[in-house]
C-alpha cells in the first residue's frame, strides 16, 4: 500500500486516445470520475465494464477506498475506455507496489492491461485512397 494521502499519477494509451489517471486514497468519498463526470453517467455498458475490469480483477485486495480521477482525450469511445483501463491498472500496480500479486493478476488476465498495444493505423500511400487500396486502372 502507498503512504497516506499520496497522489499516484499514471497514464494509459490506446491508438490515439490518451488517459491521465490520478489516484488518491479517500475513505469518505470513493469515486471514479471521467472528464468530470461519474462513471454511472456513461451510457455504453460494455465500455463501463472494460473500465471497471482492473478493480473487479483484484476484488479481494481492493477495499473501495480510492478516489480515481481520469482525464481522457483523443480516439473513439472504445479506445478511450481501453486507455482508461490501462491507466487505472497501472495506478493500482503502483498503489499496491508491495503486493506483487496485483501485477501478476493483470498480466495473467490480459498482458496489454499494463504494457499496452503497439498497433497503430497504417499510413496512406501515394497512388490510392488508403494504405493498401489503389485507384482503378482503365485501359480504354
């Protein structure tokens, strides 16, 4: 466990989405806020579960006394959810640094939860509409 009132800052990236996570111990008012709104205001249920994955995975270890504030920008809704998920997972690993079991749980479940996914969009090339697509050729 981290020291009392210690602020932990981490970040998570997925494609072009970047999430900055601030984790503070707060027993009176434990909340998860994303861009100033609570997690309950998110409409997409799948994205909600993706964001909550790190907390549910360490269920017995996690005591629901953390205030998590996230600022995320760039990318689409799914990429943002993945970036938030990675940022929260990294913050929890830092918070429970004495407990090596937390990082092992995350790596066993999904390795990209901490290390990230390096895949990016392929660049468009000349002679076509996209990375691989070419303009049609006419012989007449």
